[in-house]
């Protein structure tokens, strides 16, 4: 009897195992977070020292991409913006102390950021002050055509604008730096150049900013555009924030709609998608780094009205697709470009693409300020990541493995 009972138990276990196995085979396998779309934006995963793109991060899965803008091209655009201005300037007016030298100061955003490096290099190459390094204080004597006269160009001072809290691209640090430069360098300063608009506007806040000295920014933020119209800011570079924001969401939408291969980075971007949407601005895809990049344009007193706030891409209209949930991190809630330009663009395009967007923002100093809010990950369909440090990609990806 005991043997029969034991045999029946074994048989029951085996039958249960067979049924359980059959149920598992017939059911759809759950999609883990590690298989969901991951889009890095604005800060490309890279080594802060060498600038090398971290392809181990970019190859996390086949749904990992970067959306940003052409950083190297943007640096060249800013350099050209400056040299075009100099070519039509009056040497006698620009050279404030008449020493035959055009002296400039440079606000550097973040020495470990690829975009900052590209802008510093672009300006130094255009002015002949490039000596192979993007670090502060590392510039050689250059020259430029100023109103038909070839003049010596010198980088009088440069520094990374880091706030007291450790945040980079800091406008308040730029104000303090400009106060000190204007005091110590006086009329040697003939021009001010900044890696972004926030720091440029910070320089203009200095109580002793030298009147009439040309100043160039980068980002085409709304306040900078208005400052150009008012004659306070000389020029800036538009990295086409609407194309970047819409591009980030479009790639996510494409992946969540099941698109594969080239369609992921062409549908709604270079060709209309299934809903008839298409981003109006030009974007270029770099397959080697899985990067979709918006193109840059210069903004001056001649065309500033074309970049005034309020104009959105009419190529993006409401779709009928299923609503998807996306969590998106912003490295610093105080970043002028992201807070005043990028986030409003995201908030405009997300509902049109039926994306329920949750935005969490950090302090620009500690990665934990973003990571601690990068939570409840199972409840989201995709992830968009803007890191505090460009080499922090794995800190986010590790959280998606569980």
C-alpha cells in the first residue's frame, strides 16, 4: 500500500510538471526591462577624459540609441559665427585699447563634456588659438581677419564655470568670472565667448560688463534670442531643440510600435511615419555610434526673429496610437537650456505622440539625484536618460536588469 501511494504521488507530480511546462510554453514570455527601449539624449555616453563614445552602453540592447545634435558641427558653426562677425567689424572700434590685439575671454561649460569640448575647439580653431587641447588656459596666439585687416588674437582667460554646489555650466559662476575679468583685464577684453547661452547671459549680469563688447552664446534659448533682438547678445547657435525633443520621442514611439532596422531612425524623421508625421528639420544618423543628430544654425541680429519662442514643428500632429508610458531624466533642473527649451518642447510633443511622460530632474551635481528618482521601472514602456556625468550610463542600465 505504501509503495502504491508513493507511486501515485510521483505520478501526480510528473503530470503537474507536464501541465505546468505546457502552460509556460503556451504563454507569451514577459518582456523584461532590459529588453525595452533606452534612449540617451543631450549627454552622449562617453569617456569624460578622452571623449570616446561608450559603445558598451550604446549596445545595451538593440533598442538603445542616442538623440542629440552634431556637437562637432555646432562648434564649427559657433567659430564661423565669430569670424563672420569679425570680418565686418571696425578694427578701431573693436580693439578697445588700440594695442593691435583682439583679446577674448572664454566661458567653458564642463571640461569633461563632449559638447563643451567641441565648442571650445570650434572657437579656438576658427581664431587660430587651438593648440590641441580644450582645457582652460590652453590656447596659443592666433589671428583673424577684422574688417579686412589681419589682427593678432589672444585668449586672455578661460575657465570652467562650476558652481559652489559642484554643478557645471553654471550661470552664476560666469557672472562672478566676468566681474573678475572685467576688473583685472579691463579694456584688453574685446570679445566674450561662451559654451552656452546660460553662461553668456550670466556674463551680461556682471555689473561691470564692458559696454558694447560683443558676446556670443550657444543654444538659442528664448532669453538669448530676445537679448539678440535687443542688441545685448551678439549671436548664438541653434541646436534645434524641437528636432531633438521630437526626435527623442519619435524614436521611442517607433520602437514601441514595433518598427525595426532603418525604420526606427527614418520613420517620422526623414520620411513620414505610419501616422503621417515627419520632423521638419534635418537630422543625420551616425550608425557607428547609434546617434541621431540635429543640425545647427547660427543666429544673429539678421535672423533672430525666425527663432523666437512659440514656433513648434507643424510636421508633428496628434496620432491615434496606443498610449505608452515613458520615464525621462533631466540631469539638472537648473540647466537653462533643458529647463527653458527642451522640457517645454517634450511636454508639447509627448501628448501628440500619445506618450505619457514622467520627467524626473536632478541637481546637476550628484548622479544619485537622478538615480534615486529613476524608480518604478516596471511600470514604464521605455526609458529616456540624461545623465549628470557622461560616463554614468551603466548606473542607469544596471537598474534595468532587475
